[in-house]
C-alpha cells in the first residue's frame, strides 16, 4: 500500500486518542501516511500528527461554525477527484467522522465499510474485521471496486504508538463552495462538567443499568467509581430514560472501553452493550438474574441485588481508606 | 411542510438473527417489523409536523417482498402516506446503494425535512442518512437529542463527546435522531383501522429510473470474505450473594491490583 489518509480530529488537547490509533494503524499498512485536519489551529497539530507518522497535513482551515461533515468531505473529494487519490482513507467512528464518511462516500461514489475493528493487508487489498452478533463472531470484508477504500474505525481497535517523526508539512486544502449542504451551523456549545478520568481512558469503569431501579441510585455507581479512581458508565437504557447524560453510554452507539476492570451493575448484557466493553481485561457483574447474558462474559459474577452489594462494597472500600 | 420519515423494516430482533450461508448477508426472508430505532423518528416527524400548519408526514422505506407491516405501524401512528421501494434486484444492497434508492424515492415527496434514525438495529452502518442528504444536496444534522422547527429552519441539540451543541440549519434538511428523543406513541385502535386505507405507493427500480446493475448484489462493491467465531471470553466464577458478595469483589479487585 502506497498511501493512506487519516481523518484527524482534534479535541481540546490536540489530536483525539482515536486519531492517534488510526495513524498508528495506517503506518503499519502504508509507506506514506497523511492526515486531513480542520479548525483554526491546524498548525499546532502538525507536531503531534507528525510524531505519530503523518508526513503531511491537509488543512481544510477554519470552518466558521459549520458542522464538519460537508466542508471536510468536500475538501477531501476535491483532492481525490482532482487526481490526488490515496489507496485508502481511515475515518474515526465519531460523530463528525461518520458524517464525513457518509458525505465522502456519496461524493466519490465509493461504498464505505463501517464498524471496523481490525485491518490487515492481504493480496494488496485491505481486509477489515467487524464484530457481528454482539461480538460473538467476526466478519471479514473487503472492497472489490476501485479505490480509495473508505473505512470507519471504532475506538480502541488499535494501540497508539508514536513513531518519533518530525512535524508534518501543512498543506492548505480548502473546502470550496459546499452550497446548501454546508448550511448546518453550530450556534452554541454545551459541555458537561467532568471530574475524574475520562470514561474511555480510565483503568476502572463502573457502569450502571436499569437494574439500579431509578436515577437516584446512580449515585452509588458514581461513588464506587470515584473510590476506585475510575469513571462512571451506563447502559443505553438509562441514558434513554434520562437518568444520566449520553456521554456516559458504553456500547455500540456509545463509547468503547477496555479498562483493567469493568464493573457492570444491574446491566443485562445486551449484544449492543457487550460490543462496547467485552475487550475489558476483567469484568465483574452484579445482577439478580442468574440467567443474565452479562454473566457469560464475567470473570466474577455476583448473583445479587445491586442495592445490597453496591452499598456494602462502598462501605468496605471506605473502611480500607 | 412536507416531512419524510425513513423507516427500515427489519427481522424481529427478538428472534435469533442468522446469516444467509450463501451470501453471508443477514437473512431477511422472515416477517419484517418496524425498526424500533425508527419509531423515534416517526414520532418526532409527527410531532414536528403537528406544530407547523399544513404539514404532512410521508413514510419512505426500501424493503424486500413488498413488505408493508412496518409501514402500517407508522401509518397507524399517524403518518399520512407511505412510499415503498421493493425490487428483487435490491437484495444484497450496500449502504450507498440503499441511500441512492431512498434518495430517489424521498425526492418524490418534495421534502422540507427528512428524519431518519442515527443507526438501524440490524445494519447499524449509521451512514445511510448522511449519504441520502448528500445525494439530495441537503445539509444534515446527526445525533439529534432534541429537534424544533418553524418550517423554515430546524434547531437541533446535537450530542457531542462533551455534551451537546446547538445546531441550526435552513430547510430542506435531514436530521437523524437518537433513541429517547421522544416517546413513540402506541397506535390507537382508530389509528390501526385508519392505516388500512392510507395510500402506500409501491415502486420498483424502473419507476425510479435506477439501473438494477448499479444496486443490490450486482452493484455491491464490497464483499464479506468469511465469518468466524470470535475468541470466546471464558466465563469465570459466578456466585450467589449470601451477604459476602461485596467481600468477594474486594478480593477480586485486590488480585487485579486496582486497589
Ligand atoms: C441500534 C441499537 C444500538 C444500541 N446501542 C446500545 C449501546 O451503545 N449501549 C447499550 O448499553 N445498549 C445499547 N442498545 C440497547 C440494548 O439493546 C439494551 O436495551 C440495553 O443495553 C439494556 O440496558 P440495561 O441492561 O440497563 O437494561 P435491561 O436490559 O432492562 O437490564 C436490566 C438488568 O438489571 C437486572 N436487575 C434488575 N433489578 C436488579 C437489582 N435490584 N439488582 C441487580 N440486578 C437487577 C435485571 O435482571 C436485568 O438483567 C442499543 C440498541 C439498539 C437497537
Ligand atoms: N432500507 C431502508 N429503508 C428506509 N430507511 C432506511 C433503510 N436503511 C436505512 N434507513 C434509514 O437510515 C437509518 C440508519 O440506517 P443504517 O445506516 O443502516 O444504520 C435507519 O434507521 C433508517 O432511518
């Protein structure tokens, strides 16, 4: 493989962890790795992106509040249709990454492979891995048409490792006129107050589900997480019910976590939840139903009532000091 | 305002899913139902249409075998009419082909607002709606947790990593909603009866002017090579709490050196 582009997303403190994972994967598959970035501050990304293996950054520039999907896809498509096409584009399975993927796919008239958790080269083509049926089976797929292949990759599929490269060269790659498609504009941003380690970076994650019985009982999950210096997660059922904000959701439509220890309290273990946490090193489950599917992935399963086990656990940990 | 709600009809998720061994795609030969993810979109479409005078909700679906069971559910909830694209040549369509077909069908409804779900329960590519928006030349706002419109612009609270953004877009536009944005209504008996006489337009690829060689298995440009069992996670020790559950967890955490 000659050249792979990585859609590089930036958070508050530089490239997102998933971006660095994609750069690392791209490096192992292609001789040249280049990034596509946007926002007012691409120059500051040149160093970290270069460190993880990108030699160039195509800078779409400041989007002036527009949602990234349309302008970023348009900038990438302009280069590809102008004759400068990589073999593949790796995109993060994030809100904006998915938007760019959908638009790019339609603009280039190329299909896109999503929910990718593994990528390898075979006979000059990229072969993907996708968890199906809640991760109990793995499907492999590949493109059969002309490139570039578009791949949307889930977090934690690869381990980020720096390559020690110097800053990437910044090349301007403006979006051009997106017409009506670029009409969606961000008017205001709201961030939830966060404390403790991030859900997808914590060594311990304690998640609660509908078995907690009510929004108030989520305080037990938060207290336990904080005693273990971990982060508090949730099943979608209680996010949908409005007990906790979406940013806590673990699973197919939420975050992928791979902590040292994952504690599932009152979570049944639906396939869509399992795909987000099955990669944890150790899993502890508390559920009053012995038949709950969560027990099939648990290293330690406690068949019991969360309202008894969690307070006792919190008390025991406090006693230890 | 013309509101289109995309509705995928899928095999009942409660029934065990299986892959067709010859094509390695999901077996969709059984009876299909309205994807639960889309019931939120239908409800949202109905509520938004209800707030803007002279609005109507059209359901658009692509499904095999002329399937209308899921459409009838959406019509019973209150949608005015439905467009179904059904054609044998569509079997095995990838997301982009699906989007091309849906876009062509949606266009006929002259939409001001198109609503879809963030991702379907069975396919969960999560890309079909944005592809549709691009093909229709519309802006899109994905991951909506709240939507309001006055018929000229749409205002969305869009989920983000940190919280949410207030996003505004002129219409026509496409919005994808997450579960939990609204509480889908149960069709009333009256609604179910009324749905029986609501118009369902059934279209083939020829009606939409789409070349069958470009879609379905014939036009798919990706293939599944194999499906293997994932490395199984051996399940560990399962114990019934006899008042010692917490202590067991403490011991486990010590062993894992996290405390
Ligand atoms: C397209 C799609 C995407 C999805 N994405 C996600 C996702 O990203 N993440 C996700 O989590 N889900 C996701 N889901 C939803 C998923 O299918 C399940 O509905 C959800 O995970 C269930 O949450 P739960 O385990 O909290 O609730 P339930 O399934 O209701 O389980 C509650 C559990 O609590 C136990 N319980 C009850 N009382 C007690 C008690 N006192 N003590 C101990 N245990 C008790 C019960 O035995 C039960 O097992 C998705 C679904 C779809 C269709
Ligand atoms: N065959 C279909 N018919 C109607 N709508 C669809 C179809 N496929 C996908 N969609 C819409 O696109 C959403 C996301 O689907 P997917 O991209 O498969 O995750 C679905 O929830 C529907 O709203």
